[in-house]
């Protein structure tokens, strides 16, 4: 079973590339009227949520860190820290919820919790950068409402593309039916 580690690395790399591609494509979406400035749908977090369900904690954290580095390289230092803080909070929540989900939130509920926590992490970084906690009271409520909407969307998308994501995972982890060995 030494191929198992290689297959986990392959799935991690595939999910990382999907997250980075979605992050880039998302950066091309213009601001949506009525949404707070800087608010984005968070499509790349779909790969993180799936990783939290399908892979281990270190692999999910690896994806989060690479997403943050990508944000830093493509959008700057502030984007790195905001992505990292939001990613760690939302990724940790996804890991915990997918492993336990005693509340039975489902994909949509988990998507909403993760989006709220992602934006909470970003607000924390903004507060540090600006040197004030007023971002929580001034900008925070608008961002939290937007995160509930985007979390609903990403959770819904995850729910419906889950068969395709599981299919790619199953393809990577498939076994040889004749011998029972992993291919």
C-alpha cells in the first residue's frame, strides 16, 4: 500500500490546482452591485471543503497555504494575510464539521459557516492593518450578510458537483479488481 501516499499527494495536487484556477477566475469577476467592496463568491473554497471531507488535515492546510501564497503573488501582501487567516478559520471549521457534523448542517450549512468564518478571519487582519476594531462594526455586518449568501452558493455548488469530485477521487484511489491492489 505504499502507493496510497502517492495517491493522496496526487489528489491534493489536483484539488490545489483546481482551487488556484478557481481563485484566478474569481479574481476576474467584477464587483457585484449591492455587495461589499472586495467581497467575492469564494469558489476556490469548494476545493478546500472537499479536501476537508476527503483528505487529512495536513493536506487541507497545504491547499489553504498554497491558496494564500497564490493570493500574495497575484494580489499582494495584504491579500496573502487575508487569505491565510480566512482560510485557516474556514478550513478548520470545514474539517471539524465534516468529521463530526453533529448539527447535521449539510453542505449548504457548512458552506455558510465556512464563509462567515473566512470573512471573520479577513476582518481580523483588516483590523490589525488598520489599527482599529471599527471594521467589525462598520464593514462587518455587510460582509457577514454577503458571506451567508456566498456560503449558500458555494455549499450548493459543492452539493451538486460532489459526484464529480468523488469520481475524480475514486479514479485516483481505484483498485485493481483482479488482485485487490491499488493501481
